[in-house]
C-alpha cells in the first residue's frame, strides 16, 4: 500500500519475524537513483580530468588530498546543476557551471546564484546523514533514520539526472574508469593507497554509491514503521547471555535485544591471503600464486590481490617467475590491485 505522500505501508500478518539490524554505522547505504541515462552514458569530469591530475602530480604521485578535492568539486557541481534545474527556475545551470569552474571562490558563486543555506552542499551531512549522536535511545534513532530514509528515497525516485543528491553521488560510479586508471598507474604513494584510499575511500564510496534500488529502501522504511525491522543505534555489539544472542549499543544507550538466531549479513573482503577456494589454496601452497606486495611504511606489505604482470594479468609465482599461459582476471582475485571490477546492472524505472 502507498500513503498519500508516496511512502509505502506494510500491513503485518502477525507471522513475520522481528528483525534487529545494526552495524558500526547503522545507516543503510544510500539508494541508487532510478536510471534516466542511456546505455553507456556517463557524466564526464570537469575537475578530475587528466590535465588536472597531471598538473597536481608531486614527484610522479597524485596527493590523495588533491584527488579528493577534485572529485568532490565534480560531485558538488553535479548537485548544484540538478538543484538549479529542479528548484531554482529563475537561474541557469549552464551559467552556474561556467562560474563554478572558473571561480576559485565557489562559496561566493553559490551565494551569487541565490542558493538558500538549507540547500548548500554539506559533506559532513552527506557522510553522517543522521548526525554523530552521543547518547540516543533506539526509538529516537528510529525516528531520525526513517525521516532520512524517506527523504533520500524521494530524491532517488526523481531519477539519475534529476534527483540532486543521488544523481550527484552517481558520479562515484560514472568516474570508476578514471579512478581505476589512477590505481592502475599507481599514482598514489603506497602509504596513501593503503592508509587512505583502501581504508577510508572504499568504505565511504560503498556507503554513498553501491546501495540498493530506491524501491528497496522505501520498503525498508515501511518495515521499520510497521515494527518488523528495528535498526539499532551505531556501534552495535553482539554477545551471548543465558543461551541467547544479545544485541547492545553501550556507547549510545542501555537498550537490550535478545534473539535465538544471528545472521551475519556481511560479504567478506576477497583475499588471496585467506581464500578457501580449493584451486587457489592449492596454487598458493605450491608457490604458484603469491600476493601482490607494496612498500608500506618502509616494509614489504602483502595485498589481498594475486600477483600478476601489470599489462597482461599473467600470474607471477612466489619465485618471481612469470608463469606461461596462466592468467588471472576478475574482481575477487585482483580487487586491491585493479579496484572495483565487479559490475552490476543499472536500476531502471519499469514502465507499462
């Protein structure tokens, strides 16, 4: 069922299980915008361009902070252009784009085009959309989370060229080839690649850009409002008490949820170092496969990816020998070397 405001309603049968969900962040991933793009259509960077990357190089490496600066500027530009098209009919998005690119004082450009304070892009609010709560009850957290879910779902339902926030965040997917090129050319220093890109960027990128279709997020909201699903406050912990599993969030509140079943709904990171694949295990034990290594803080550090040649993905054995006619390709085996090679289809609106 659907409410007059477009949100969904779930009518419980009474036979549903009660689901208590949580994680360190305890916020669902941003929903994907309904695709309005044609096959292969992508936004091209205005800031994260090859020319800007080359001009930012220091001793042959791209500083991570400069990479983030350029990427964020592209996302902000996409947001404001969609915002102007949908909410500011008296302004011109093309004129805004030209001014935003040419003027270093971009806050002044935003002000000059009459963007209201509540519409100004705020990275802290994007990355922490429900705030950085200290003490918060489960009920209070549910109310804040549902409000945010309904709000961001509405933005996603406007479409990948129209919803200001989710269309802007879609650039994180549109720019994957650009980012893959940066990784493949090893433009980050090894230290920044490990300490900042792999540890920080990957988590934030997943949260902002690889979430479910908007419909699934709307359905989650309905299940939460019906009492079927409860999402705990951040930093959920699981422990055993009296033969049952107990979910608690001690940094946030004293609420306790007990259950007989726990499902770990987490996909482990692919790694040649911990794989249980029989073929890969056998090749590792026979020194036919070895992990890629980098120099991290002055020491040799293994990465989860299989060691292969740069241009052909031909396997490099633990002895350093390049194996003839043996190649490895794919996200699971090369993820930390190639970055984000897993593909998924776009979400499109169904029409009749």
